[in-house]
C-alpha cells in the first residue's frame, strides 16, 4: 500500500478558519458543508445512511450491484479509478470487485481519518490494486498520482454529492472531472432524481434525529478547532424541500438572539436567523445532461430511473 499524498497549500486549520469567518460575515450567513466530515461527522453520516428514511444509499448500492456487469463492459479492463470524496469506501468495494482487473485506485478525501480507514480496508480486500490515496479537497485543482500502464481513468463520484453544489460550482467540478479523465476516460456520477417531495424531505429529517446531530456537529467542530463558543442547544437543524428549485435547503437556525465568538471574531444572531449549510439538488435527466454539456461532457449511458428514484450516469468527453 502506498503512502498518502497530500496537496499542499493553506493548512486545514487555516482553511477552516478563513472559510468559516467569510461565511459568518456574509448576508445571509452560511457555512461550507465540506466541513461536516470530521471524525464524528463521518461517523454520524454513516449512521444517517442506515436510517429507514434515508433511501439514497440503499438505492444506489442496489443499483450499482445490479448494473456492474454493464458498467464493467463499458469501462473495459485495467482502469485507474479516481474517487472524489471517498468517505467509507463502501460503494467503492462494489465497483472494484465488479470491474475487469482495475489497476489502481486513488481516493481523494479531505478527512485523513476517513481516508486512512477506507484505504486500509480496501487494500486488504484488493491487494492487486495499487492504492494511490490523495488527502485533498476535491473541489480544488488536483495533481493526481497516475501510475504507468494502459487502461482508462474512471472518475467515480457516487452518493449524489454533485447535488450539494450550485449550478456554477457543479459545472466547475464536472470540468475538473473532464480534465482528470482525459480524452479516453469516463466519469460515473450518482444523482438523486426528482420524486415525491415528502419522501425527499423525510430523508433529511429522520425521526431518530441523527441528521440533526450531524448538522449541529459542524458547530461543535468550530468550538473545538477554532475556539468558538456556540451553545448547541441554542440552534436547531432545519431541512426543507423547495419544489421551485428542486432541492433540499438545510439551515442551522438560531433559537434566540445571541452573540457567538469564532476565532476571536464576534458574530451576532437574531432570533430565528437561518444559516445555510447545505444544498441537496435533485435532478431530472435533461437538467443533468445540460450541466454536463457546459463542462464539455456528454451522457453516454445510464442506469436507474423513476422506479429506483436514483440514477448512475456515465459521462465521457
């Protein structure tokens, strides 16, 4: 197993501080969702995927398993799999097991603990696959460690994570994928599809309150890493589906007028003030294809539709 490569630049603590302060100074306030995933946040998200209301992970895993023979036939042998935001690597195991002799795997993950755990597990499961992990923010430019050999690059971006970005950011990310895959490569992207709004909204408001704990853990992280003094019981999770925009909008809402200090900066909240922490867009195929086209990509195949409520779409340049 190869050592983890790190992308140098602003250190993680500085990036967190700068992004948090910029978001808290904005009107309306916002915090980047990429900072959900510290060790506790990653564990809470794994728990979210096991809640009965959260259909996305089960639907995608089932779809991926059923579709792997067709996906492997389209990709061909000896692929170098590059996964953006690899997390626990559960879906990756299904992908690597189903592909024809994949030659290398590069997970790109911002959380060192999640990266180390998934690489260790996947290396034991697939000792013949060269592991080239990269600890980095996949939303920023990357220099990927590409081992020698034939076979195309396959970018794997499951979990409907693309939906967490606005259209301009999504196009920028798809352009980065296009650069990574090169002329002959492909990208396999998971998208949550438009469906019954009640089913969508329930997935982000589970009865056990795990998603609420996951959202508020972002404030706990700022307390721990930036010396902030958020009182977690003075804020609440709110996730609502907005039909006009076909997306979930997740906010942290201040339950009272209060003042918080973050990295030495004073931040005032009004009672009922909502701070945006995440979008979760749901797609129709026409809209997804249009976003891909803006990035110089086209949909060449796909699996899943109305029945599954979830889709895997294969893109090429």
